[in-house]
C-alpha cells in the first residue's frame, strides 16, 4: 500500500460547515423517519437475525432459509439453506402484485427513439432470453459475458442469466478488446452477449468488431449472441454467432425461474485494484437481492408513482444495483438513456427529466461538475418540477457541486443523498435518508442498516471524531462480495488482512461527532477518474507494452471536472522517441478511453529509493505542479525531482 495523501482538491470539505435540513414534506411522509432510522439501525446491529429476516421475508423464497448468517471470517453465507431467484422477485412477483401493466423500463436512445417495456412484457422477454440461453447450452453456474450498449437488452440479458442461474459478467462497452478478452478468459465464459454496435455522440461504437477480435484471444468462448442495435451489417461467423432476435423468436415466452441457493453466484464484476490484474468481484443471490432491495426503497424513498433514473451504465456496479436490480425488485419505473450527457447539447439530461417526468435522479459528481460549468441557464430552460430527490455516487462530491445540484437542479426542494459504496459492497453503505437526516454537503453521512463502520489507523486502533484514518466495516453485511473469482487468497489479502478482523475498504475517511462519515478518497494505487476506478498498475503495464516505453509511473492529478485525471511519467526505450499522441491511442486501445493519460511527461529517470521503489508521492506533487515536499533523503538520486519538475508536459 502506498502513502496516498488526502486529496487536496477536496480539502475544502474539511472546512465545510453547512447543514441542510430535510424538506418538510419529506419529513411528513418519510418512508423512514429519524426515530425509525435510529430504532431500525439499532436493531440491525443488536438483532441482525430478526432485522434481516423481516426484510428478506418481504421477498419471495422457494425454500425458506434455516439460518440468517454463517460467518467464518472472511467468508459469509447469508440466508443459509434458502432458495430464491432474483429475476423471479424482480418480475414474476411484481406481475403477481398487479404491476403487469406498469412500465418497468422506459428507454430512450440518443436519437430520441423511445422503447417501453411493462413488467409483463419484460417478464416475457426475459423468459424468452432464458429459454434461448438454455437452448445455446448455457447451464446453471456457467459464466456469460455481456458487452452491450445501455439498451433494454442489457437488463434482459442480466435477468435472463439470473433466471437460469448463469453468472453474468458485464464488461463496460467502452472497454477495449484486450480488456474484454482478459475478462472473458478470467471468467472462462463460453458465451458472449454483444451487439452489432452502440451509439455515442452520433457515431457507432463497433462492439461486434471488438468482440470478434477479443474472441481470437479468448479460447473459452464458444458462442456469441448478437443484438441487432444499429443494423450496420456486421459479419456473423457461422456456427458461433447467433442473432439475439432470431434466438428469442425461436424460444417460448414462458419460463420457470430456477430455485437457486441463496449463496449461488449471481454475477462477477471486474474492478481495478492495486495490481495490474482486475479482480472479478463475486456477488451471490440472496444477500445481494435483499441489500439492493432495501437500500433502493429506503435511500430513494421509492413510491409507486416515481419515475426513477440512475444514469450509470450497466458496465459499472451502480448500473447493476441501481439501474437494474434494486429498482426492479421494488417494482419501480426505470428510465434508461443510451447516449452522452452532452449530445446534442448540455441540456440533454434536463430534457429527458422534463419529457419523462423523472422524479428521482441518481448521478455522479463528475457529471454534476460538468453541468455546473455550463452555467445555470441550460437547466433553467427545462421544467424540472417533477424531480423530488437527487442522489450522488462514485466519488467524493465537493460542497460547491453539492450546493449547485441542490439549488439549480433540485430547486432547493429536493433532498440530495450522497451515497458511499463500492463494487465490493454491492449496495449503498453510507448515506443520509431523505426524510430523516439533515445533509452536510460533502459528507456521505450515516451507516445504512446493518453496516458498522469505523475509522482506524493502520494498526487497527479506532479513531475518534474528526480524526482522519482508514474506513473499515466491522461486520459482514448481506450484499458484501463473497470472494474474488478464482482467487480467494486475493480476497483475503485485499479486504481482510490489511487490518485484522475488519473489512478494509481502501478509502480514507473521517467521522464527525454526529457520526457523519466524510470519505476523502482512495488510499491505494487506485485512481478515481470521473467516478470510475482505474488501477495505476494497469495503465503502467499498458504503457510499457508500447515499444517506445521502457518504464512508466502513473499518478492521479486533481481535476476540476473528472475529480482525478491520469498523469503518466514515461522513460523512452533507448534510441526511441516517445510520441504522446500514439501513446494515448495505445492506452485507449489496451484498456479503454477512460484510461487515456491527460498528461505525459517524458523523463530520463524516475524518483526511486535505493531499493528501487518508485516514490509516487513526489510524482503526485510534480504532476499537480506543487513544490516537492517531504523527505527526499531515501532517494537514490534526489536531483531527478528537479529535472522532472522542469520537464514540459505533453
Ligand atoms: C459505487 C461505486 C468505489 C470507490 C470507493 C470510493 C469512491 C464511491 C463515493 C465515493 C466518496 C461517495 N466513492 N462513492 N467516495 N463519496 N459517495 O462507485 O463503486 O466503482 O467500485 O468505486 O468510489 O473511493 O472506494 P466503485
């Protein structure tokens, strides 16, 4: 683990003192009032079995559980012996409850095309897809990789996997060929579900072409199901490729959801850690279902008539838990939008809110900051009066952006919930509840039910109010990850060994006297670029794979819009010239456009200790244009620092 300083750009958080009370109408009809929160939270810690039994009991189980929790550190089993099905709970259960004709998914494409699926229609589509997957030979426990644009078929494919007990692994459509191939191979997926192309800013994203190339280095792959999204005439490989619409047309629209063990894996989702190899975070059926169900309902104060929009792509965990599973489990109407927030202009989101009468909006600070830069007049042109609740996720939100979101988008009447959680936690862990708690801009807030956070030193000492330290969780919770796919040792090491007997989140944080937790940022070698996790090692390995580079070190630099951006220090291979444009293109190709360095510094040496360890702390200071501070005496050659600081950035 490295010495990551508290991010200076959010230093102003430390001085933030504003408190915004929950609006009166929210308090009056709160799903969870202040008193109820206190009582429920207490109970969730004192009587977890009783608490979680009640929540899980609101969902349908084919076989009831025998015990709520088996905990053998670091392995948890929740709702032990129970059998259920997440897709059944999201679809059949809601149809039976009279929501058959209610809109489940309202999708809009970048060009304004709208598609709507009711709960009954979604159930039929998912049933067809489940039958089609079964016909392709997919069995319970098999991994299926999804590489799709944000179209309804993405949700249909996820739910179809869940229905038959196949384990989905969604790879973000912006990821590269090699990122896709690595993830297919790590998961040993036999089936890939993709589309001919996606649409972004008016042009096509050629997913099928990428998939074809990835398939060449992913030997486990046997079949490809291809959604015809753009109708752009892609080649189909006979014997391997099958059109989604043909497979579904040939399949029946009735399907009995499989009764799955509560601990049956539901999905893998790859995320960056502090080594070069992304980790396949594994979630299971029962606990994840209960966690996303409860948090969606309480944190978003969900009501029958809401139109709920989480802007995250299904390629990220937020898209899993809060664009698909959580809201559908609650029978909500979900808006899905495929395009960019600024296409054709920066009013696109607000136009969607107005057109679809969105009442709950959940988005990321990086988006909020970009909107803020365009000025108040852009959202001012739209009728945003349907909004009643706003959410933020993905990275720390600076108080200025929080206040802008609250004032300009929410018109001062919508509570803002700042939700802290991770791919690993599966569901929201820290937040305020909109009818119960005042907000403190910049601070995520209080623990959700069953979550017992603490701020600790590396040595495991618990810190008191306002002391900065490491954020840990002191007991297991239902939606926690169960392991890293194929690497349980890494699971142990990454999360349960850094500090003994607690879950180590990898974030630095503080807690104030009221119990509000402010998350400062990562303390490991993970960057958060526009709310997306990127490992510095992943980018470094991509850089050194380029023939012109012999060595590379990547650090984050505070960025007004992205939160953090990528700065790469590279040493040229002897006799070679580094072409920054070519290097950027190379990183995009290797990982994805997200990882493209914003700045490249071509150096003749890196600041290393005598034992050869790169001192990133100094590189971060140089990248940020700050004077070098700290003890440089352990460096083999401290003069490297002056030379680096004087080197132009490209
Ligand atoms: C849900 C998600 C997780 C990391 C996490 C932290 C940062 C997320 C945050 C936040 C401050 C918030 N993070 N939400 N930091 N305040 N409300 O984003 O999952 O992609 O795995 O990222 O994001 O650093 O450790 P994931």
